[in-house]
C-alpha cells in the first residue's frame, strides 16, 4: 500500500526544464490518489530546431504498474530516453514516475525495471520473463548540427540519436552484465553454452539482432 501511494510522486530533479503548478488532483479525487500529490508537472515545449524526439516509444502506451509484484495502477506511459524518466500522461499534464525500489512498468512486449547503474538507479527495458533476460539501456543524446559557413556547404540541424547499450540481466539477483550484440559477448556471460549455440543455430537465430536475442533468451530459460 505504501508503494501504491508513493509511485506517482514526482521527481523534481528536472524542475529547471519544466513548469510546476499546484492544481487539481489529476484523477479528480479529493482523497489521496495513487499520484499522492496535487503538484502538476507540465513539460516545457520541445525544441523544434532539434530533429527527432527524446522517446523510446513512438507514442504513449498503456502500461500496468507493479510494486513489490502487486498491481498498483494502469496508465499511459512513454519513456524519455534523453532524461531517463518514465512519463505518465493525463490530458495535457505529464508526470515523472518516482524511481522507487521494486517497481515494474509492464507493457505488451517488454517492461521497465530499475537497476543500479553508473552510481544511480536507472530504468532498463527487460524483454524476457524467465531468470535471465536480454535488456536494453535505452538512451538518446543530441548530435550537434553544423551551420554552413559558405554557400557551397549545407547546414545540418541538431538531432536526437540513439546510443543504446545492451545487457544480459539476472532478474532474480538484479545483476546486469554489459554485452555487445555478437555471439562471443553473449555466450561468455551464460552457462549452457553448447546447448544454446546449437539451439540458436538450428533455428537460424542471430546473436547480432535484438529480436533474435529475445528469442534466444526465451530458449535459454527453457533449457
């Protein structure tokens, strides 16, 4: 219950990029809701001079939020890969989900879980349901553009680019191991090496493709 009351508390580390308003409860309740606050965070308008966007998902997606493996809420979410924030959308308002322990945000094809990484808690995309999972640390950064200095050159606008990192995740121990997308890197962090290589080969699955690695880890968990 405590987690349910807390998980929509807003992170305020990004106040400099957002405006804050003390408005009505986003669900229209007079009692404490799962948001547990009436403080509204509205994202600042996007910089339209930068091509692309900050998000992993193209659109808001329906998710079910679990805390300590108990269902807490359903909501529309979108992961901001530039700021490492899961944004919850309610009408024209955007809320940043608080990074509390044992939170899991489940979408159709994957879920978001928190892991300690580079000295802080960060959201990772977890694809598989078993002990081990293929995971992505989705991240975007801005690649600066270049202004043409002569009439013979073409200006290049700044744009968001993906700089994702890949992991094998032990979901029971909450351990993450960084990998590159190739067979050597994946195999070195797993046991049952011979079995998984044979299975992957028989099904013509590539260790270099995200969609195939998800299938490989499902097969691995079934061995």
